[in-house]
C-alpha cells in the first residue's frame, strides 16, 4: 500500500484546504483564480518598494509546527526521526531489527513444507470470497477507515492522531517491504494453479503480510493512544486488524503464517513507536514461523485472533523477551502530546 493510500482519510479535507488557500483546481477554477489574483495585485500593490514587517521570534513548539505543514511532509520528518537507531538486516534466513539497546524483533521464515500445508488452508478460504469481496477490494487501497469507524477520529477533531496513524502505517510499509525482499517467498498461487486469486497479486513476495503488518501497527498504536493494550481478544481494533489480515488469505494472496508474522512485526513496530513517543519500553520479540500453530488446537497453522493471542502469551513460536527502555524522540513526543490531548477532548 502506498503512502498516498494511508492518507485517504485526509484527502477530502486536504483538497478543500488547498482549494480555499489558492484555487487548487478542484473545480476547474484554478487558472482563472490565479489570473484574477494577478490582476488584483497589479491594481493594488505599490509600484516601488513594498511594506515590510520585522521578523518576530520563532515561538512555536515542534507540535505546533507539525500542525502547520502538509501531512505527507510531517510524516516524512517524523519517519526520519523514528528510524534513527534502527538497524535492519533482511535476508532469506531471518529478518532482524536491532536498536542500540538490543534486538527489537527477529522473524524466521516458514519451511517449504509449511507453505504446502498452508496452501491447502488458503484454498479452503475461497468459500468466503463472495461474502468478503467488498472488504477485499476496498482494503486493497485503504485500511485506515476501518479503524476510524471504531474510534472517533476525524481530520477536523484529531489531526495529530491521524498523523500518528499515517506514521505507523508508513513505518510498517517501509520495514515489511525490506523483509519481503529478503525472504523472497512465493505467493500461494505459485504453488498451486487452483488458488486463482480474485485480485491481482502484487509484485512483492508473500512473507510477512504487509496488510497484517500495517493493520496491527495501527491497532497497537491506537490502542496505546487510547489507554488499551494490544493484542486483546475483546479489542475491536485487534479484531479489525485480524479480519483485514485474514481477508488477504481469503483473496488468495497470503498464507496464514504471513498474517501471523505481520501481526508480530506490526505490534513490534507499534511498541517501538510508542516507546519513542513516551520514553517508555518495548519488548524484544521473536517469531519462528516453522513453529507457528504449536499453541493452537491440533497444531493448526491457521491464523485468527484467538490463535495469535495464544501465541502472544505462549513460549513457542512467539516469544517476548526483556523490555528495552528508550529516550523520547522530540518530534514524535510533541505529536503524541497533541494526539493525547485531542483524545482527551473527544467529548467536545
């Protein structure tokens, strides 16, 4: 998913602002307005020296400055700050992300036999395609609206919270694409011509699932912002993230272990983001795809939220080590403060 797609919740708002500010061309009047402004200035502005104001002290804090710039540029600055200290090693045998304080996450890929087993599960999910086709098609382009219908997030009320969500989504995309390149695992339809995906398969490889990584990164960050833990069986955020992940298997694009690895990666990145925002801690996580399913009844390698929560609390395929403490990132801390304030004022 592209950066632009992560901002779909902002698009109408931004287009409206651009139109109000300078014509924008949204209704075809951009060139005419520019011509009118040119003529107006020529009629009213002095011919000689122009009036000047004395520059004043720069009093805005980082949070105020973030609110004044376009969301895509704010996210670019935040992403630059957030990635300081991250070391990513993406190879066929493992994805490893380390920070100066220690290892953040290590993910080991599934075996060929695991993929064969899970391709049968992918085939079984085809029964749900007619039921979920609308969700699958929309989620190909955007997933944030599925979370903003759960929480009262809106560009007018919670611009900082939505900026935080975009940052989580973009961080997840950047890291998971590195992982995919390193692992190079074929999609299910390559293993079996009977899978026949109902949407076009992306060019990047299967493991881990990008949608699962993004969805659980969003769920983890939004849960922390609203004072909840993630993953939780009762959380509508986590249930939504899991359904988004499963929909990619329904569509024929992903193995269940892609979703499990993506969920682990997404929550790890969410933990890192929140820790950098709050001077908090994040656990060291390990995910061993060949052992996925050992915590499930009958050793099923299927992915669903109860199976993932069981793995999260277990000690087999998914392990959580000691918490690592982090110093705050100034830009991110300012954004977090604004987002928390917006959430506290959601009642009006």
